[in-house]
C-alpha cells in the first residue's frame, strides 16, 4: 500500500543518518512536521505482558518504541509516550482496568494525531509467527460506545500502512489487519491501532524480537508506515484563496480567510464534516464552520469570517478538518498574517456632510472643491475611485484616486487652478532615462506635436487627449508610444494612456493607467 515516494523518502532518511549527516532537527521542518504521535509501549512495571521462552513482552515493546522515537522526532513530529521506562500505569485495585484507562487518558488529552500501541503476541500455536495490526470497530465493546465511521476508516488506513511496512521486515507470517473491540481502540478519540510486531511464543521470532538490530528494523518499519499514512490523508490542503501567509491585515479589522481543499478519502462529506479551530493565536470568529459537501476526488473552498487580533506574537491560527465525532481527517489549515497600523487607504464611514460623494467600492468620500473638480472633469473614467480621504502631505491638502492625486491650492481659490493634478506620470518615470524626442511635425486631425517636451500624440490617443481636457488634465506628453507588458502606452506628465484594441470603437478603447494606485503601493500605503 505504501507509495514508491514513501519508500524513496525513507531510504534517503536512513542513508543520511548512517553517514552522520543531519536530517531534521526538532526545530526544522520535516515530512511529519506539525504531527503529534502517541506511542504506547504495551504493559510495563507490574504487568509484564506475555512471559514466554524466558522473555517478557514489556521489554520488547519498550525497546522498539524507544527506537521509534528518534525517527519520528528527526522527521519533525512531536512524540507523546505513555511510558518511557519499566513503570506501572494503573493505580487502582483493578490494576488492569486502571492501566488501560490511564493510556486512554494520555491519548485523549495529548492533542495527538494518531495512537499506536506496540505489543508482542502470545499464540496457542507455537509454530505460528508474524505481525497483525488491530483497529476498533463501530460497536461491540464491553461498554456502551459507538465509534464514528470516519475514525474507523482512519484507524483502518493506519493499520494497513503499518501492516504493509512491518511485513517487509518481519520474515514471518502476515496475519493481516483485524477489527476487534479492545478497550483502548474504542475509548481513544483519535485514529488508534495496536500493532503486534511478532509472536513471543515462536522461539525463533522471540530471539529476533530481542535482537537490537531487528528492533531497529521494526522501529523503521513502524516509522515508514506512519509516514505513508500522513502522506495519504482523507482531506488535503490545496492552496490559499485569500490572505496568503504574511498578508498585512489591520489590527482589529474583519476579514475572510478562504482555503481550497480536496476530499482525498472514500466518503462524500455531509454536514457532520467541519473545520474546527485548533490553537495558537485566537482570531475572533466561529469555533467551527461546515466543510463543503465534496465527493471523493472533488475540490472546493471553505471560508471563515475572522477578526484580526489587536496584538499577537506570530499571528497564526491553526484550524483542523474533522469528520463525524471530531476525528481529524487531513491536513491542518492555518491563518498567518502580519498586523499593521491603520493606513489612509483603509475604508472609512460615509461622511455626515450632505454634499459628500461616498464610494462604497473603496470606502472613501469626495468633498467640496475636490468633488466639483472630480465631477467636472470626467469622474470615474478619468480619475477612478478615491483611495483616501483628504489628507495633509508636506503641508498640502491632497487626495489620492486610482488614476490621480488631487492637490488643493488655496492661493488660486475661485479660479480653475484651485484644484490641480500631481504630475504622476513624470514622478513615476523620474528614475528612467529621458525619452528621446522626435522631429516637429504639422498639426492635423491625426497628429499633434508639442515643442514644450519634444513629443507628439497620434490617432486614438490624440482623440482621447483632446476630448477629455487636454493639457489641463493630462499635461504634456513625455514619451512617444511604447510597448509595456504587451500593451501600447504613452506617458504624459499627469497620466499614462493605454490602448486596448479589443474595445476599438468604444469609450474604453483608450484607458488611463492606475498611476495613483502604483504610487500608493510604492509607498506601502496600499496592499490590495
């Protein structure tokens, strides 16, 4: 069942380890980074388990379990052990029941991803040997309990991966994967299995089980099975749809995080499949939301409405995809943002001024003389939506629009020059070589030469220039027509003309570049 990819990955891991080359430190990312594995060495202390051929089961279980620890942690996983020494877990008079309850408690309080109990078998037929892996059924336990189907499926998948890995090294019978109503398998609330790694009642196998080299092989096989299981979950993260890692978000602001996911299991998701908040920084929002109804192999999106915290450390919240009964069914999802201070481009409320013109598309108002200028000289087509409110920059009242920056000049109050446009075209080309001028040419319907800058304007650009305010709005041309990103453009002191042949003959044949937005982004004042 293991994929060829898993075999290659594990072989490389073993090779690097044998050469003394570091693989993954506890802090580094690895194939199991972010996973927590609960390892349960069966029996211990006053409970030796099977005692056969002069061997005690508890010793074998512990040695294999401890050898597994370095492999898991070296691949980035966190390990939680029910015991790491020859100790007794049970405390009550009913020692066996108390022992099992303690193992269940550790598993359920661990926030682990899987539980693996390691045992060695005792068989009536001493000629038999080999491995078998158990998982719990839905019902049939000695206590009233129903195990969710998704948890059964996950446990069975884990059992299959472990069995496939173990049988490659066991050199004995493959006794399969079985569903049995054992106490721990029913009570534990994460995927759980019991791996019988051999039979102590078979003398040859008992000797192998006490061989440190063979114990290393069994630990490596368990590791490989665990790795294969996590490489084939029932649900996969595909990509961030909104707010990828590191997106700057205003502290206290509301935003919607959306992920694309895939159903890689064998069951169609119903409303019992949910995305549940798991931990790290707490973003204000729902504790859980339903996953989309996806059939096996389908992809879809899931979204959560959140409010950014006012302060946090790494600003990361982790979410877990879960099936019926709360069982984890796949990759964790996460929100990772950078908190930022408020910006002038952040949306504001509608102004109380009755003469204000409010644009909900960007969340800003246009008032007074700026509104008059905006409406008189072309509105949205020429200037785009407002990106800020009126603000003071270097002692001047200005307001940014998508395609322009308005400036208020009180010394010209009452004249056409009370509001003027910043020379954005010139400012954005200031770090480039000055465009080569052209020879003068006669003025016609299709061409016009401007000696002030030594450039000419032609055809559709000239018509747009003349129809929409000319020099007063756009300034003089400061380049000829050039190709930028596959488009024909021409720069003016206050604008950039763009030719769109797909709209030939319409009002959108020539459009203006979003120079206001470009400048705001260069100044880290706009992030959308």
